[in-house]
């Protein structure tokens, strides 16, 4: 003899939960954004004491100290400009050149940097 009994208002656990796959970027990050991210990463390595100085970092990376300095100059840009560069689309980034950004980074005042950036790239 078999007795069937159901509990009223009993919840049934879902057997499978549909999880959306993580959103992958559709395009590769622009070169200037990758350089800026690299500059932040290299600066963090030196500050953490993993590598003693930028000269040693250049030797390990197989680049000249002058080129490393050019990359690290991007850290002197105003935070608003850095944010724009890191999140710019590839279509808009083709107008942003590293040379022009290094010239802007030479300006010590961030408000002046933003003005120069607007004049140079957002016309």
C-alpha cells in the first residue's frame, strides 16, 4: 500500500538557475588606454618595493629607460583626463595621441591640462 501526501504551500527548489554569461568587451582597449594602465601597474610595482627603481624595471621589460619615462609621464595627467582615456571607445581614441598627451602632462596645473585637452581633442 502506497500513500501519497503533499504538503500544502511547500516551495519547490528550482532545479537550474539561468545565469547570464559575463559580458566580454566587444573590442580591444585602445593602445593609449593600455599604456596608461601599464603605467599605473608599473608604478604600483615600484611603490610596493618589488623592484628597486625604474632603471631596473626598464631592463626587465627590455625597453630603454627613456621609453619607460615616456610611459610613466602619463601618470602626471589630471585624473579626469586619465579617466576619459581609460574608458574611451576605440573609435574616439584614434584621435588621442600619446605625444599630445605627453605635452599636456608637462603642464603642472590640472585645470590648465583639462583646458589643453579640450582644445586639442574635443573640437
